[in-house]
């Protein structure tokens, strides 16, 4: 495009070649600025691409670390849940044992109370019969019965 303008300007045969030179220099400066800008953009794009790839690598590493942390926490959570379940089962077993022991204790207490009542009744009957026997003995040992010969 610049060459076309230069050839067009040369064919026009301008009286003032300085104007033509100024136009050519301005166009060359513009072309150089565009080329420099494209070069800068290319370099910036390469730097941005490198930064992007570094960031992707960094994010991949962070993601991998995050996944390891999640896996560790899931493992710990599973272990804790298993321990909770084991503890609940142990507590339930102990509760059933306690209920069994309470029932046994109540049975023993009931049995003891019944046996104590039987013992008390037997003792009272024995004491009553002992009193009757002592009265009978005292009656037999009375002087009125000592003279009887059989």
C-alpha cells in the first residue's frame, strides 16, 4: 500500500519533493509503528501464554493438593463414622447388659424378699411353738404332775 502511494506520488510529479518525502517518511513511521506494535503484541501474547501455562500448572498443582486433602478428610471422616458406629453398637450392647443385670437384680431382690418373708414366718412359727413347748414343759414340771406315776 505504501509502495502504491509512493509510485502514485512519483507519477504525479509534485513540484515540492519535500512534501513527498514527508508523506513517505510519515507512512514509513506509521508502518514501523504498526510493525513495532505487532511485534510488541506478539511478545506480550507469548508472555501471556507462558503466564497462562504457568497459572494452569499452578492451578493443577493446587487442585491435586486439594484433592489429596479431600481424600484424607474423607478417609478421616470414614474412620470417625466407623468409630461412632462401633461406639454406638458398644453402648447399645452395654445398655442391653445393664437391663439384663437390672432384671437379674430385681429378681434376686424379689427372691431375697420372699426368702426373708419365709424365714421370718418360720422364725415366728418356731418362736410361737417354742413358747407353747415351754408352757407345756413348765406345766409338766409343775408339782402337780411330778406326783404322777406311770
